[in-house]
């Protein structure tokens, strides 16, 4: 996979993840609102509309759960895409990757050494 394809796929996954995140937040807000209404109904009316409120609340929670799973899949796909892009870069530029790794190792060593003094 070339870099432009990876960037386009990454952008598409970011857009999908953002939409999934917004949808999940919307459903969670709806679930909280439904729970509040359900509690108010139970408190005021006893149990007349409890089955209807319970069913609506279950449906909202199921939708939120589905959206959460979609968001999780999207995040996993983005992680896999990032790993593939990194793997491709390392194979195309092995010495650059070695230099970056060595630089990070030296900096981490310096920071650890400075903290122990």
C-alpha cells in the first residue's frame, strides 16, 4: 500500500470514527434522559407506564452498545492501518528507522539518568 492510499484510508477511518463517536455520545445522552424519565415515571405513577419506559430504555442502551462496538472496530482499524504504514516506512527506510529508534533510546536514557541524580 502506498502512502497516499494509507493517508486516504486513514482520513476515511477518522471521519467514520468521529461520526461513530458522536452517534455514541448522542445515544448515551439519550439513555441518561430515558433513565431520568423512567425514574420520574416510577416515582410519580408507581408502575402504570413502567413496562413502556423499561422497553424504551433497553432499546436505547442496545443502540448505544452497538455504536460502542462500531467505534471499537473503527479504532482497531485505525491502529492496524497505522501499524501497516509504520511497517511500510521501516521497510522502505530501514536506516532512517534505526536512527529514529537510536535517538529515542538516547533521549530516554538521558531523561532516566537525569532523574536518578
